[in-house]
């Protein structure tokens, strides 16, 4: 199964619905991956607006 990225929060998932925000607006076209382990202490997570640990796409079409 292909991983998809949420167009709203950029969370990467194999599911039909984003487990981070609940959106069904997912895309197969995403680029660059970042893994967030500790969102509270990560500058990248703060820049992306990430609140939950996980895999995130930098760009989603």
C-alpha cells in the first residue's frame, strides 16, 4: 500500500483518513520526509505546526 500525505497537516499514513487531524484529503504526491519524535522541543515541528509525533511530508501536492 502506498503512503499518502494529508494535504492539511502533512502527516504521512497508509490509512484512508489522517490519524492526526481526521481529514480525508490525502495525496500520493508528496516530497521530502521529516520524522518528528518530540514536537514540543523541535524547531522543525514548531515551524511546520506539528503537535503529534510521526512522519510528515515537507511538500504535498
